[in-house]
């Protein structure tokens, strides 16, 4: 099936909570939502007396949005069933998706009842192309080593993965980071190594969502189509890391290469082998203004920009791929509905055309079998 939905809580939604967003998306007959965790700032605090002995699932809204427990030498645990000890520290998120972590489970069940597929988008300032650990040791042995950009990105992916897992979602969408001045081969090697480490951690925590890396719209940032397919095709990452199709980014990066319906489907087709055992191909769509040098300038509403969604709708209607289309447009849910409406319109025209052709075939067969007299040309002339 083809799913449509916005990147974030709908603009028209009266409430601004995740619950409000899911309900509003369902009322618009949309079936997907990409949760924007673009500022997932976290901090640690000591547990209150009444929190000791409880698990993450047992904490209520008075505790805030606590997502993990720092067990000291044992490390940070995201297991929602582990009891909190007095010596522990609680990792809480300032960006609250819900009053407390336990509410995520009921929100996930509600989304499933409404047939709304949930995903998460990380911040755009990610940098997985560096070393997780710095080379310099702190002067004070009791101090923690300085966190590298790659480790910050790694931690963000851990946090987003844990949250989406509780929501029963599908994909954590992220970017890989800038090229920088390093050798591209060395940078790619570190990206793959970091993703392998993330996969091992993911498996140890029993998380079910997967990682999606998207095409980027800037020529100095990792994320060309070729780079994505190369990394996602790495043997040890298959089934864990998936390529995400961002039409606007691809159009900007390839200097307006998308024109006809077959251009769009040829692009979609390259993603299909990776999603064979996972489900819907994941795609973001918006119109775009670019600088003509391979760089996106900004997103625009679907009706304004360099891409004609009518051609995309033709490709979708003709080939009917299993795909989720997330609206990144400034008009969010309005353009998600517009995408669905245009595709349905093309499908209706296609069905009407097929029905007309079928009637002609049946009529021709009936005439050939002598069951129906041929139409009199004079009758047609008179009717004109």
C-alpha cells in the first residue's frame, strides 16, 4: 500500500502533543507520521526517594520524561524493566513527546488502532563519520573524556531508537554528516564501523525499529544515492540500515534530473531490493528550490518549485510500489493530503480507461461471435 503523512504534528492540530498529532492525522485519513526529534537534549539527575525501586515503566509524569538509567560501571541501561537503585542516575529528555516514558506504549497502541505508521527523524546536525572516542585523556582521571561529535550522534540514535521502540515504530531516519577534509574512503570506513557498533548495541537492547539514512540535499554532506546504496549494501548492515529516498534532496543534488514519470519510478525502483523483507520503501517529499550547483536552498510547497508531483503520482499509480510518502513541505499535512488526492485522481482515471478498453474488447468479441451487430456509422453521424 501507499502511505501518506506529515513530518511532525499537523499544523492544523489544535493540540501540540503526540497524542493530538496521531488523532489529527487519522481524522485526515492519513496513515503515517514522522516524529521530529530534532532537539532531543538530555541530562542526568539523581533519583528522588519515591523513584528508587521503580522501573522506567512505573515512573509517572511527576518524574518527567526519563528514558534510561545510568548504572555506573555497568553503563547506561534502556531496559524499561530494570529497577532504579539509589546510586543510579536518571537520563531524562527535555524534549517531551509525552508526560512520561510509559505513555509511549499506549500512544503506540493508539497509532496502531488508527493505522498510523510511526517513524522518527533525528537532528540534522549528525556526524557519524568521525571517531566515537577522542584521542586525548582528561587531565583529571575522575573526569569523563570529552564527547566527540560522532559519540553525540551515536547517543542521539540510541535515544531515538529506544523511544521509537516503545512506540512500536518502524524507522529512525538520520543523516551521516559532512565530508569534512578527510579522505572519503576513511570517512566511509568509520561510518560503517560506527553503524556496526550501533547494530550490536541495538541487538543487545532488543530494539525492533531500523535505521534509515537519507539522501542529502547538499553536495558537501554524505548522502548521495550511490553512497547510500553502497553503505546499505554492506554485508554486516543489511537488514539493519535502509536507504531513505528524499525526492527534494535528490532533485537538488543531481541538478534537476527528475522530469518524467519514469524518472521517478526508475529512482524508486533502486530502493525496492533493500525493502524486500521490511515493508514500505520510506520516502520524504517536498518541492524544492536549489542553487543549480547540487545544493538545496529550501523546501517549498508542492505546488511551487522544481518538481511536478503530477509526474510522481503517475509513477505511483502506474507501478503501485509499497511506499510511505512523508510530506516535508512547509504545508505539512495539507500537502500530504494533496499528494494522496492527486494519486487517487490518477488511479481513478487509469481505472476508467481500463474499464473503457475492457468494454471495447467485450463488444468486439460479441460482434465477432455474431451476438452483437456492428454499430451503424450513419447512427454515429446522426448523433453528431
